[in-house]
């Protein structure tokens, strides 16, 4: 049998042939992978939505006090479009302003606080006086400040400013009146050199003030402790009072200079406190006197647990107006402090017990007036 002829192939030739085949396979695989990747990328691009570009509003980068300008190329709305009118922005609320230190309201005032209305104004002259007074007060000139504020009280000023001026003057009174100091240029107080044989009650009577107020401001515990050669502060009286029925207040004055105010209770409608001018009756000042109720006829003594008159009684006698010729009325304390500011008495003027004690020490019998006004 004839044998087939096979050409001789060396080992090197066989290795080269296998390498070529392997490279061809790798090329085919790489090309296939590239085609596959491109195909997937194309499909994803076709199905994906366009990427959103981040937008930044102009007002986000402008200061808050500025507003972005309207673009020039912005088209006007067409005639067919319905444009809703923009809601007007509300007026900004005024920012709270700290009250200046010169306000009298507690207890300071400032003309800047005077929000005036058409029917209730503070005159420019009064405003100027108040401003000048505050400057004088701040510079330590207490008496000059007091006198200018007192002058402003007699001018056209709003109730709010009037209340503030009074509070400021009451604060000043602690320095010029209710202290041992006699301030420069003060014509309402002075010094007195006690002479041998002087009694404190006589000195007070000569100056038309009760001796109790002289004891208080000079720190004298008992009147009999007064000694010749002492230099004491005196007050040139008398004190007076004005009771306002509409505000339930009593304003105290030294001569014609305002000092301070007190709350009061007044007569019931069927026993209204009469208007007019009253005089503190001679012999009318008493400490917790025995009293008979004219309605019930019951007599009360100071030791009674339900004694109604409080700590002091300052009897009045009417000399002008509706008060003329009338008696039996008085300033007195009360065991019912809740009735202050109301119409609850039989016509008398009630005060807190501490307040009526102060007035008892300042109102002089036969000289001090009490004016009751509406």
C-alpha cells in the first residue's frame, strides 16, 4: 500500500502558527467589545433626557437692599395675555426705637416721644422749655431744671407729656425738697440758725409749714431735741393741693411749684365730692379721731378693728365754689385701699395711709388750700 507524503514541519514553525491564531482571536474579541460598548453608549444617550443646567437667580447674588434690573430684552406681554396686578407689598413695620434716657415716662421724658395729634398738641415753646430743663438737669442744675419744667406745666402740653413732666419733677423733689441739702438759687428752701428758746413748732409756723416736715428733712427724731446753735433746713410754705375728680389724683404744690401726686378715692354719685376751694381747717388735723357714721349712727374709735378712717384726718372747710360754707369733709386714710381710684366715700377724699401721713406733715392749718376740680 502506498504511503501519504507529509511535509516535515519543524517545532519553531508550529509555535509561530499557533501565535498568529491566538493574536487573530484576541483582535476579534477586542473589536467585538469595542463595538458592543459603542452600541450601549449610543442607546443610553438616545434614551436619556438632556442634562439640566443649574440656574442661579440674580437676587441670590445681589445685596438684599437692591432688586435685580429688568432684562432689556424681556418681551412685553402680548395683548391676549391676562396679567394679574401685583399685590402691593405691605408697609414695613417701624423698627422699635429704644427710648432715650431723657424721657420722663418712667420717670424721664423726651420731646421726641411727643407723637402729636391734630387735637392734642404740645406747644413748641413748651417743648423747648422741656428740652432746656433736661439739659440743665443733666448738668446738675436741679433748681433751674425744676423751674423750667414747672413753667411748662402751665402751657399747652399733651396729657402724656404732662404726666411725664410731673414724674420728672417728683424725682427732682427728692433732691431739692426731701433732703437736708439746700441747693443753690432755691427760693423755696433755706437755712435757719436756731436761737435760744426756739421751738420747732414755732419755726414751722413762722414758715407756714408743719414742724413734722422740718423734723423729717433734718433727721430730727423728737422735737424737744432741737438745740440752740443748730443750723437746720427750713421750707418756705405753704403747701397746697389740687384734686382732679376725673383722674382721681391729688397734686401737691409748694407755693406754686409742683411737688408730687397721690391717688385718691372720692364721693359716691349720691355723695359727690364738691368742687371748689377748701381751706385746711384750723384745729382740723387729727390722728385717728373718734368718728360717728352719719348713716348708721355708729361711733367708731381708733381701737376698733373695723375703724374706717385710717391713720390721719385733715379736716376741710369750704371757702369758694360748691364747697363754700360746707363742713364735715376731710382728707383721711382708709382701711379699704382697693377703693382708691373709685367713687366710694360719703364725699371725703380718701388716700392710702402712708400718703395721708405725708400730707399731714406738709399741709398747714389755716394756710394750705385744697382745690377740687373736674
